[in-house]
C-alpha cells in the first residue's frame, strides 16, 4: 500500500506545528515575565550589540535581535522605540571602557599621559569597527542616546577636572590653572576631535592630530618656571 498524506493528515500536521510554535512562544513569555525589566532590557541590548558588531547595523533586523535575545518583537519595542535605540547598551559598554582609560591618567606627567590616553582610545575605537560610526550618527537623532551622551560628557569633564586638580597639587601644572576650566577645554578637545575623526572615516591618526592641540593647551598650563 502506497504511503501518502491525506488532506486530513496534512491539516493535523499543520495544526500540530502551529500549536508547537504557539506553546513555545507562551513558555518564552512566561519565562521572560520572571526576569526583572532592567535585566531583560540589558539582554536585548547585548544581543543587539553583538549582532551589530558581527554583521553591521544595517544588515541586522529587529526580528533577528529579538530571536537572539529570546524575546518577541513586541517585547523589543517595549524597551526600544527603534532599532537604533538598542545602541544604548552598546554605548554604555563602550563609554565604560573609555572611562577606564581616563582613570589611568598620571598626574605626574599630564601632557604625555593625555597623549597616551588618546592613542589608547583610538586603538579601542578602531577595534570596534563601523558600528562606532553608526553610533555617532544615531546620537544626534535619538533622544535616549543623546541624553546618555550628555551624561557621559558631564562625567568626562568631572573626571578630567579631578585629574587636573591632582596635577596642580603635584605641581605639574600651574597653580593658577583652574581644573574646571582646563577640564572644559579638554572635554571640548576630546569630543570635537573624536567626532571629526569619525566623520572623516577614521582615515587619519587621531592621536597624532590631537597632539599639537594638547601641547598648545599645556603651554598655558605649564608651571611658571617651565614657561
């Protein structure tokens, strides 16, 4: 007797497949409800970051991110209004790594340590690939990213101010040098140089292009006996 599928058996198989898919989705939603919202957001953002770096921002869909994170597409949009908003987790991770570099600044040799900081930052950013360029563009068009960038800038300037205060206490910059003003100048130099570097396609040597500007800044910060 020939083995063939009847219309009824085909329908049964289709119903079974649909029910299996539905039940998996139900179990997944129930499991996700037990996860704290901040952890679920972090998980989605990390999945997005991984896919963006592996395949490029434009090549990754919201469906792919949701699948990688083990959530539904609707759950993704509960946390991120657009695909670009999912860059916020990547931004936070990258910003944290850059902050660690800044925390290593040596107040005993402020100029050379800042030159090394820019060189190390350039190496880090180059290693991230094209997703950095996507991130910089998205900052200007997505409120969540722009707010994060403003908070980061304030933190950067606070860190630079603390560094310049240590340098002044160590006598490696002028006693007349205001750490807050110096930090503002340093913050403008940092953000402006990086934005221009990324906009130019990272074709030039960031550290080399920044060095003359740093030396000019420090010509006004040098202790009087060094001028």
